[in-house]
């Protein structure tokens, strides 16, 4: 599939998604690498635009340079945004209370602390993403290792084998000190994301290195 067709498919996908106002989003494609520019009205839209581009067949990578603009509305003060962010984390049934620290500067929210599971780290980010006035999120929360190497690898391989879209035997999984390395071949970009999600779902995983290639 050529770059022009990929670009048009991404534009169509952005227009199709009702959660995105893509009127001011620019799309450029070169050798399957997509660059998104322009501006949207919220951080949620920014994330949705990136995910929409990643879903399109033929996309090998996405460079996201979209800015968040709040139109005529006055952005909330950093201290007010920080207070609301802490409240959202406190209300979460997934994130342990007081385990995550919040810092806000110019609308950018930085999350820090240590959690036991990757899904808790992701849920903390999702909780903040829902707040109006967020310009961006930097999630530096650490995931503490809690499982042995053999347990982590077994859980990853089991998750891969459960997926009907991935040939698990074509993927090599290496685990060392909470760092997972994925090697091998997959048939499409979305299969890489499935493999990465399977790796992150294992307890104690702190980093995932994706060395998978497209067949």
C-alpha cells in the first residue's frame, strides 16, 4: 500500500471517529511513517487521533506532534488541576491511595511513584486523561518487580497463544530483571501492539523492548 493511500485511510479514520474533531489535524506519510500535526481541543482527542492512525493498515510508526488548544476557554490554574488530578486518583479503585505523586506545570501533568502492576500505571494515566484542561501527561510511575523470570515469561507466552491473531511460536520472549524483549515476526502493525499488551500484562514487567518486524 502506497503512502498516499495510507494517508487517505488515516484521514477517513479520523473523520469516522466521533470523539475526534479532526478539522485542524494534519497528516503526512513517508515510507509508512505517519506524522500528525495541528491542534485539538483536549488531550483525550490527541490520544484518540494517535490510536486512530495506528489502526490503519500499512502504518509502520506514528510521530505525534499535535498540540492541545482550549479555544476561548481559560485553562485551569496548575494548582487547581493538580488538586483535581489527586482527587481522580483517590477515586480510582485500581490505583492504591497515596501511591502516586502529581506535579503540574503549564497544564502538563507528571505522575511519579511506584506501583506493583503495569495496568495500575496505565489506569493512573487514563484517570488524568479524562480531566479537562490537561495539555499533556508524563507518566514516570515505576513498576516494582514481583514475579520470577519463569513466571513472567510463562504468562506472556500464554497470553500470546490465547490470541487468535498472533502466531505465538513466531515470537521469542526474553525476560531479565523485569525487562521483556520481544523478537520475531508478525503480519501487521496491530499484532505488534497485541504482543506488547501481552508483555505488559505480566506482573513485575518494568519495560518492554519491541524488536518485532513485519513479515
